[in-house]
C-alpha cells in the first residue's frame, strides 16, 4: 500500500514537472529515485537510473527604478524650505539715512537694506530711484538735489513680495558761489571780495621846455684908490 501511494505521488510529480518543462528554463539539477525509494537530487545526470531534470519555477521579480539620492535630498530641502517660508516680515533701507545729505560724491552711492528673513533662492532685490528701477544696489553719478529711494523684493515671476518705506536723501555739489560766504575761524561769515577793477592806461608826459639863453653880465665897476692907514695912539700910563 505504501509503495503504491509513493509511486502515485511520483507519477503526479513527474507529470507536473513535465508540464512545466516546456515553459520553464532548465536548471541543471536532476531528480532520481534510488533502490531504497529515496528521492535524490544531483547536478549531474545519473547513469543507469531513470532521472529527470528539475524545472525551477520562475521567480517573481519587481523592477526597481534607479533614483538619484542627491536629487532627493535637494528636492526635499527645497520642499521643506518652501513649507516653512511664510513670507518676508520686514524690509528697510539702512543707508543712506532718511533726510541725510551726501556731499560731493566722487563714486557711486551704495544703498544697503535689512531684510527678514534672508533672501530666498530665486527672489531678488530691486532698487528704485525716483520711481526708476536700477540695475544694482547703487546710484551712479547722482544729480544734485533730493532723491526718493524704495527697495522691493521680487520673485522669479516679477511679483512684488515686500516693499520698503520710501527714504529721501539729498546730494550736495559745491559751486563757485558757495565759496563766497565761507565761515571764518570765529564762526562769522567772511565775504570773499570780487575781482579787482582794471586801472586806466597811464598818460604820456609832454616834452620838456628848453631853457632860454643865459644873460651876459655887464662890465665890473672900477674900485676907488685905497686910503693911507692912520697912526695908532700911544696909550698913557
């Protein structure tokens, strides 16, 4: 009875393996039954014994898509930053100060700001001077007089995210008239004299008058004859 049951199982197993043999690739493993009825599996086909090649069942495989881990990290960081960003809270111009004066600027006037939180990637700061957008955060060769400054943060689509309050400053450039009223050491204002008047041309003197001819003297008068000397009186004792 046991041998009949075992033989029936072997036949069913053989039929099953034969049915799958045409569909599944060869494995290189052979199945046989020894003299004691034990099932033996070997990698070489046994000689003198009936054997059959075992057909392995096809394994279930799932295709795996290759993923760049660096892209995952950067995208997750951007998503985290975007999820945490709630907008800019403050933006103000710190230099030049409101109502300040810049005197005789020789270089471009730099404009600095304070922004909270820090500028995000993709956003940009734009400076407006008297309503005109500038290519950078500086004013090249500003003209004398008052100027209004405004700084805005724009996103990649050009939308305004935040705008600063307007700041007005003045540019002073000295002229020649500014030096006519310069304060002295005591604080008083000393007027600088104007240009000296040009003198008239000097007159040319007339010619010298020539003197007249000298008069010739007359003849000298003839002297009278000398008188004889009188005797001196003798003194008395």
